[in-house]
């Protein structure tokens, strides 16, 4: 089994967007990562992500690029979780 860890792209600061969505730069960063994975023919059975909107957006971009199987928002994938 292989495990790939990807951090979300650049998000807006909380003062500008309280939900901290991906900025256009963050979307572009994530798209480049997705294109790299696609170019390497990376396939995954599932994409786990936190329920934060920036993580959901990142998972959607990656899943679309690599036909990423099912996506699952998890409660145990937040900053500072063990």
C-alpha cells in the first residue's frame, strides 16, 4: 500500500474569508499538483480529507484529475490531531 499526503493550497486569511477557501493561487497550486499526479499515472482507491472547505476543494481538484475514487471527509484529520 502507498500513502500520498497532500496539503491544501494557499487559502485566504480568516479576515478576508472566515471559511478560508482556497485562493486563486491555492487553486493553481493544487491544480499543478494534480497534473503532476496525473502525469505519473497515480491511481488511488480513496481520498481522505478534513471537512474544512479548503481540504474539500483540494480533494475535489485532485479527484477530478486522477479519477480518485471515493472522497471521504473525516473528523480526525484536523490541525493538531494526533
